[in-house]
């Protein structure tokens, strides 16, 4: 008896092949995101560039990704998700090759923009493909496994990046994506399900896209560069104006469209709306911590960069461990309990960091970081599962795009929050005094703990009815 591909697609557990394929894309994108930051000083030396120029290696990728993810989500709903995801693998792989071969910084930046296009195609479709292919009874576990793949990629990035820079070359930071990308393309062609989204002919909202792209680019640019350039600088003021005008015109146009780029009626569902809000808030907490902690380890503890990077990997390790656990809990008990447990863990972890000091061991720091990573890992699968479960089948692409966009905005807001609070407290206290510097770090972590607690309260309000009725099997919902 032959074991053909058609046999696999007819099996009741076929959706796990789909999840595995999507996990390859999630791992590759996460690895690339965490591996590049450690290489920026090396790239600055290689290309004889200024620091403000080399920062665009990271920023150009982020702006490209953020500006296109919603558009690709809408296209996925219109023409189907399968080939857009496969094309994302191809573009990401080819652009990674171009990045590694780039002889100049300008060509590297162009290649990074193209890499952002590939990442946007992958991220806009990842959660929607899983939601489309996975039965409701396994959806939480499937999303948890996908989030775990992201956590593994984030964990391995700094370690692999440090090894490649030490023993081979910066080019291999990009070449390492090629085998994963090639394998992902082949597996995607074999296993991703065919969908019928393209059978219904729809009009693409080009006018909405024209206003959406500059709106998102300026918002993400403000969040990432405002603190560095100064919130009142001429460039920032220009970005404020562009962001406000384009955002206002976008929402004005979308309300009148019969086939809008972003279906605003999705936000009438409270689970969808608050799920995206708490997603952004949770990533604000994590990325504020990820910004502050390296500075604390460097300025206060004077820890070498490689040891500091190993210590910070405690966060994604916690995510990797707890995301599949949370996914299984979500499938059996519903999203409320694991989501609330996760945010409680994150709040406790943030509070532990309030007790950091210049002396003593790293036990409190490690415990705090581990609880934050574990808590976000516990919260993300049930929250994402609930958001996508409350989106209509014909809008899974745009719903997944909005969910990923909320995460991206949360990352930018978290970096801004961490940097801004620390600078403000440092101005209040005495900057040159080590004790006051530690107090500034502690105060900043306290603000983050308050934000985490507020996220917990908002999530409890959103899931209040579910919390009161936690008995029974959630898969019957």
C-alpha cells in the first residue's frame, strides 16, 4: 500500500502537518528578528557607517513588515492564503541571500525591505491558516505550538548570532535562513490546505491602502525613533501630522466602503477588540522589560554582553515552555483561566524586578524574567485563539493581520515606555549616583508592573462571563 500525500490530507490529524509548516515560518522570522540586533555593531564596522545609519538595518525591515501586514491579510481573504504564504517563504529566502551578498549598506537596506515583505506575507497568514485548518477542539494547542516555535527562534537568535559572528561571518546571519526557507517552501506546497477564498470575486481597496501605508509607517517610526530623535524634533512633528491626516482619511474612507480594506465591524465584537488591546498591552510589558534589563545588566551589574544575552534568553525560554501548556489548557478549559494565570505571572515577575540591586546574585532577576516570559507564553495562545475564534471565516486573513499589527504596535510602545520612564525617573533622581540609578530602574519596573496589572484587569472584565462558568469542555462551544 502506498502512502501518498492524498492519504495524509484525508487523515483526521492532518491539521498538525499544517501547524508544523506554519511553525517553520514562525521560527525563521523570530530567529531573524532576534539575531540581527546583536550584529549591528559588527555591521557598523563592516560598512564603515554611522550608528544612525546602521540602525536602519533593523528599522527598514520593521517598517516594511508593519506597513504591509494588513494589506496582505486582506489579499489572503480575497485570493487565498496558501500561495501567499508560500510566496512569503520564497521572498524571505531570496532576500536573505541578497542580504548576505550585499556589497554596500544601501543594497543591504533594500534587501531588508524585501525581507520585510516576505515576513509580512508569512505573519499575515500564519494564525489565519492555523485557524482555518484546525478543529476548534485543538485550536488553542495549535496556536500555542506556533507561539512556542517563535519563542525557540527568539531564544536561539542571540546565541546563534554570537557564534556566527565569532567563528564565521556576519553574512551567515542571513544565509542561515536559506535551508529553513527552502524546506518551508517545499513543505508548504505539499501540506498547506487549498482554500476557496479566491472563488468569490472582490474589489481591492486601493484608496484605503494608499492612506494606510503612510499611516502605519509614520506610527511605527514615531514609536521606535521618537525617544532617540526627540519628541519635539521637526522630523517627529512632521510624522505626527502625516500620521494624523492619513489615519483620519483612512478611517473616513473605510466607513463608506462596501468592501473595505479593514472591516471595521470586526471591532464590534468585544472579544476581538479587547483581545487585540490586551495583546498590545502584554507585548508592551515584555518589550519594556527587554529594553531596560540589558541597560541594568550593563550599567549596574557590569555584565559582559554575551553573559547578559544568555541571561535575557530566560524570557523566551519561559515562553517556549508555557505556550504549549497554555494551548492545551485553552482547548479543555477555555481561554479565560490560562490567560488570567499568565498575566498574574507576568505581574508578579515585573514586581520581582522592582527589588533588583547592585549587589547579590541574579536569582531575583532570573526569576522575574522567567515569570514574565512564562506569563506572556501562558497569555498569548488563549488570547489569540479567542480573537481568531471570534472572527468570521471569510475575514481570517485581515483578523490575523490586525492581531499581528497589535503585537507590533505593542512592541514599539513597550520600547518607548521603557526608555521614557527610565529617562524621566533618572532626571528626577541624581543620574551620577549609582543608588539613584538603581532607583530609576526600580521605578520603571514598577510602572511596568502596574501596566501588567491593568492588562490583567481588562482581560478579567473581557472574560468575566467565562470565568463564572468554567465547568465543562470548552471545545463544545
